[in-house]
């Protein structure tokens, strides 16, 4: 109770708002708090855990009481309906160990990484923001999302992605990145962070030191970037350093190898002291949080095991370890950290450093004193969604016409067109504006047989059309463009990419190509309006495409 009283006193006396930063040094108070914590409570603060379930029960409660984690990560498995999610957040936070409120995080990047879909800001994608070139829109997007998350009870967003999209073959980043230009990523990222954190929600820049130029996914393999320090400083590291200079609360490591920088040529960044301490702490002077990516990912667990990786990460300079899925791995990490502290492998001084950083960020964002509103009151507040208008503006201003070699834009309302797409709002909007429109729905994840059938349907329908429009989310149906071109060498074809701009390399060179950088309703409607001339394509391509 004395510890809880001290935390409340610090929060009450020093905070004037959720994003305020107290001017006085509170380190002595943190020292006092830490001195009263048990070893289990101290080690627990280093744990950032996931859990299963949508409703608090004895199993979940027992798990939190035993692990005493400093943070809890919510994923889709925890989120079904908004009232249920709000209640679960409050139930989890009620179990905060030692009276120290937890980080409650979510992955709400936008695009294909979204956990909250209702009464929440859903950004088309980071690359859509990059295509607008507007730091103001990036700031407003972060601010709008922060407002929603803070109301709900989330105090940390595992975003933004600050990887630089320089590799067209990258299987995991794509439109999650702002751009392939490091300066643009740095500017958009810094603005987004400022907006998010202004609402009392910690931003987490990922995937340090940069996952944009890899051609493998660290969930399954250990990617390697054999760049020298000069290249890394100018490209991969540049956005992260800019975020650090602007006061970002946390960085998330990636399990990638930098042979020319790490202590050994095969050492992942997550456990590299050269990177986490040498560059981040010593060179950049960063004293915020470093959080690992998930320690169950194959890119690191296959070589070290989750427990050993956790110990190495803390000693390398990380402050919290992310362990999300199996109870066996959570137990392994928990026991490994406890043992390492007891045995002196993790020194008391090193432990103290991380604990003070964790408390400092929780203090800075008002987490130590924040009182969550009751669920009914929160639901009412979330109904006021005026701040979410920025989503539509980003979708509209992101539209980028890459090429129109046959000069067929805009498509006149009297023309006959066939539209094949998986995106319903896109096809519906075209139908509303071009009277003679035939639509063919492309099914995502279709079998090869089904794709062949759809290809035949599109080619057959194209015979009576003046223009063929393909709205594609990924490379699954790019062969349709080649089938149509083969059957009708002179037929105008329009390809709209709702995903990666790099899809252009999978279609015939003479197609009209429009990038939407997002596949939700506002992006779909805007893309259709650009095709029929009701809206300008204002965006600028934020990546370099192969000629």
C-alpha cells in the first residue's frame, strides 16, 4: 500500500496532462520505489506478455499475478467486440503488479496490421501517408489514433514502422513503410510519433535497425543485411535516429543480422551490445525504452532459445522482452531472467537501469496516475469520431497515377468496361459512375482451379469491353493482366494496386497503373473516383520502381 501511495503521489503532483513531461528529476522517487520491490516484481517489469482469451477468468488472473509483467499486448485473439475489449483492458490493468500500472499495447499500424476496426482510427497505410508528402497529415493521423487508443485504455501502440522500403522483394514490410526514401520516412515518422504521444500513448518505432532491405521474414528466418556503417547511417538507421532525437518513448528490435556492425557476423541485432548499447545508448544518447520483437520468432529462437535470448537481450541493452504466445515460452523466459539476476549474470545495476527507464516512460505518459473511464462512458466518448476525418483525407490525397501510356484516363461514363477485383466498394463506385460496367469478384485465397476459372471469365468478358480494369490487392491475380493482353493486344488495361506499388513489375509494361496504398473503403472509393475523373491523383510515388 505504501508503494501504491507513493506512485499516486508522484503522478498527482507532477502531471498536468497525459502527454506532459515533468521538468523536475524524479529519479530519487524511482529509486525509492524500486528499493521496495521484490526480485519477482523487478524481473516482472521486464516482461511484455501476450495472453489468450477475451474475458478475464481465474486462469488469466493467475497468470498475471504470477508473472507480474510490466506490459500486456493485446492481439486479435483478445479483441472481439468493443465493449468486451474495453472491459478486458480494465480487468487486466486491475491486476497491475506492485501498484505499477502496465503498458497496455496494441498493434494498430493501419493497412494489413490492424486489431481494432470499429470506432477506432484505421489509417490506410503508412505508405499512403508517405504518398501525400504531408507531415501535417501524419501528425493528425497519429493524434487521431492516440485519442482513440487512450480513451479505450491502451497506452502504447506498437507503431510506427520506420523501415525504409528499398527492396521490392521484401515479404513482410511493403506498404507498412512510409517510403523507400529515408528522409521521407524520418519526417513522416517523427510527425506521427509527435501526434500519437501528444495524446498520452507511447509510440514504438520498429523494426530497429531496419527491416526494409531484407528479402526474408524474421518470423521464419534470420535475415542478414551486409551493409557498412556509412550506408546504415544514411538509410536504415536514419529514421530511428530522427525518432530518438524527437523524443520517441520506445524502439523495437528486429531479429536481423548486421555482419559489419555486430560483435559477430551472425549475431542478431536483438542481442547485439554493439547496436543496442554502442549505437543507441552511447552514440545517440537514447535513454528511452528498447523492447525486443517477439522471442518466439524463428529468427532468434532457433539458435538461442527464448530464455537465453531474453537474458542476452537485456545484457545487450534491451529493457523489456516481448513474449506473446505459448505459456511454455513465457515460463522459460521468466525463469531464465530470474535465474540470471540471482546468479549475477544480469547485474543489479543493469536491472536498475531498465527499471528506471520503464518507470520514466510510464511517468512521462501519465500511466502511473491515469484512471480509466467506465466502459459505458468510454463507449459514448468514442462515438464522437470527428477526428477520424483525417483517414478519408489521407486516402484521397494518396492516390498516385504511376503511368497512363495509352491516355485512357479519365474513363468516360458512356464507355463499356469490365472490372475484376476483390474490393467491393471499388467495383460498386465504378458501377455507379460508368453505366455499362460488368463486375467480376476475385476471391482472395482461391484455389488454382478457381483462379483459372476466374481468368477465363475475365478474358471472355473483356471481348465486349472497351477498357479492362483490374483492382488488385497482391500478386495473386496479376496473371489476369497478361491473359487479357495476350487475348487482346490493343485493349486498354487499367491496374489499380490496393497494396504494394511494386506490383507494377508483375503486369504488362503498357498498362495504366494507379496506386491506392490501402484496401479499405475510403481508398477503394477514391481509386474509383480517380479513374472516372471525379478526383485528382494528387499523390507522389514514395518508392523507386524498377524500370
